[in-house]
C-alpha cells in the first residue's frame, strides 16, 4: 500500500526503534505462537493437485463437517478421476472450477446421490467471533473451520479459498466430481446452498492467476484454454518423506485471542483508525507449511 | 457451480418453461432497467490505462468524494506520469498496485501533501442498505459509490475493484502517484486509513490474472516481471468517437430496490435457501458499457 523502497528507508532509520514498542501484527503473533497453539492437519485429508504446467495446489478436506461428500472425493482421487479433469471455469471475483468433460464415466463405488450436508448441529466446541455478521446471528469456528450459526444449527461459510462441490438443480447435492474454489469477495449467498468440502492450504496463486474465461459464467470457450490436472494424490498415500505437512492455528487458544485482537485493531505506525472488528472471511485461521 | 453442459441440457428441456415463473435474477433486472434508472459516468472522470501487452483497464475517479486526490491524479495522467509506471505488486487476496521506480521525478504542480479525505459528512442523498455490517453502523451508497457511515460521517469502503492511493506513514495521505486496486475479500480494515479515489469500470480481469509477486507483500522481485503501463488517458481528452462510455445503476430508483431484493434473495430453481441479506461489497451497483 506504499512505495516500498521509501518504506524500507523509513524502517531502516526510525521505525526499527519504534517497532519494539509497536503492537505486534497478526502474522507476528502467529509466527511467535507456541507449538501447542497449532493443530496438525491430518495427512488423510490433504490432497495435492498438480497442473500440466507443473504448478500445484493443495487442499484440506473437511471430513468432520462433510463426511459423505469427502468420502466420495477421496474415492474419486484414489480412482484417478481428477486426472481426467481440467480447470474449465475462471469467473472473476467468483470461482475457479475444475471438472471432466460431460459424460465421462464415473468410477465404481461413488455415491451418486449423497444426502445434504449443508448444516449440522452447532457443536459445544464452537468458538465465537465477537463481531456482527451480515448473514447470520453469529460466526466463528468449529475446530479450525469458519462457520456461521443461527444458534442451533451451524454451517461452513463461503470464504476465499473454500472448496465447494458443483451440483445440478436440487435435490442434487453434487458427487464431488466437479469442485471449485472461491476467488473473490465471499459469495455468502451460496452458504447452505452448496456443499463446502474443504479449503485451499497452498498454491492458491496458481488458480487465481489463471486467465478468466470468456464464456457464460466464466467458462472457457476453447479446449486449449483449459489447464489439465495431471495428478491428484492424498498425502497419506505418499511415502512419509514426500508428504507435505501443514498446521492450522487453534481457535481455542490464548494466541488466537491475541491474533484476533490484532486483526481487528491494526496498529501504528501505519494504521490511523483501527476497524475494531473483522469479518469471518478476513479472519481465516493462519495455516503454515512445515 | 455446476456441470454446465448438463445445466444447459436441463434448461433446454424443463427450466425454460419454469423460467417464466422464476423470479428474475439481479442481472436480468438490471438488463431490463429503464434508461432513467442509469446514470451516465462523466467522461472527465474516466481514465483508460493500456498495458504493454495491449490489454486495458478503465477506472472511474471519485471526484466528488475525494476531490483533492482526484485532482492530483488527473494532473498526473495529463502530465504523462503513468507512462512511467508498471504493475509492481500483486498480492493474492489483497491488491494489485502500480507505480514508478523510486525517485522518479514528479511533474510540476502536484500537491505533495494533500489533506485527508478519508471521511465526509453523510449527505442527504445517502441510500441505506437494510442489512447489518461488521464494521459500521450502516452501509449504503452516496450517488453510486459504496460507503459506510456512523450516522454523522460517511466514508468509501474497500470493496473488490476499489482504487486506493498508496501512501507512506501518516500524516502522508499519498499523492496519487502510486495506485492499487482490491482483488480479494474486501479489506475493510483499510477504510478511513487509505484514500479511495475511484473504482474499476472494466478490464479488472487484466489485473487480477497477473502473476502473484513472490517478494514481501507481493512485490515483484525481478524487473522483467513488472508489466509496464504504456498509456493513460482521460476519456474527455479523447475525440468524442473514441471515448468509452459507461453507465451505473442509480441507487435512488425502484429498479435498484428490485435488484437489491433479488441480490439478497436468490431464487429457484438453483437456490434452496435465500440468504435474506447481502453485504455492501457484494452489492456494488451494476456498471455497463454502452
């Protein structure tokens, strides 16, 4: 937000002295968090996708929030389904979507009509965000996942990097054969309308920088525009040494409360007027690769 | 959000019949709006930027909300300043920023210390959004610009496509020599901390699909990564026939109220559970090129 060279100039002279006294930034707080404030992400829920250009993106599947759809997605990965898919749609300020050509035969054993998993009973370990939300009575976290709640039920929210399951008209809920991720302002009108089965862990920039599609809803119009996915692997299926490892900050920790306060009240020297609040989609828990 | 071929299949058989009875979508409502529901965007506030690869993006300057900074930006455009700039920073889920190399001499006549324009008195023509906001007492529109208000003061909000003015540490407010646009979840913590001087009218996809920078804060690390801007022109300085023309939907119209209702309550056949609300950054007024 700044002429960086000048900024570095300032830091080198005055601001380094002030930095000791300045409130810590959210990322500084996360970086200084004790190991116990982090939760290990299960290798059985990590899927590594490799694009034809060699670039990768990695997702975590929400096996506790969306067990039926996640079970399908794992079966699809292990049956080699995603090697038949490409990025077929990039709609600016909305989604990047990947899927196979119409009528590609699904592997055996896929649940073709998975039941709805849009909502679940709000669990006791829900951690609330103490700020207003436009769409729900409250927002917060279940384990480390961003959710909204009406007090009784809770549901995952469509934030940047959420992984959703493409579907046809209801009652279809999608098989998991076609997935998308959110690349713009959170489309919260999709909450409870489309299944969320995961989130991006890394490599988001390899999806967001793809050319926007020029067809209806951002679909690519030409075959050659589609970036094929050449590999999809579950981390736990790889040899131990090759598994990428990730951790997510726990919402039930003192570090989280400090981080949240810093998120909502950005400090001097740059900020003049702290917002005093933060929305759930700008308060996604920090994820780090080990 | 869907296997498009199948979707089209459905439309061709059943849904076309249902479509007559289905509630209109927000874009259908905007498309059907009478001419009087649209406001012409002043050619003197439109700036057309051309990148070295020939692609363009076009912005509208907020001359009424931010007159001092906009006056500077217009002077910079007319003095050829932006032909010395490049895209220097692309930070995923945050901003694309363009500026000149450090120590490039500014043209004469630029106000080097423009006064703050972060807030203004809430005007009588403020149109309220009837939904909760995380950050302010209320949100809505002044003319066609998205703003937040505490009841007395109002300020522009950092939504997707907003044009902000890079600055150094306060009391600097930025000259306009370095600009950015928002490319992710709205960073509302920047509201009232950085001047907003405009918004993208078209060509956003030519900014958002740029490769993400690998340096600190998404700055490019190599000169060759920077996409130069080879031309910046104010539309009113072009011959009449060459001026791009845009209109924005007026917030003080019946069409707007219908559009807003449809935005907050997405209809069947696709949607199962309408959100019943929409946040200001997902309710940016439709803009159309003529």
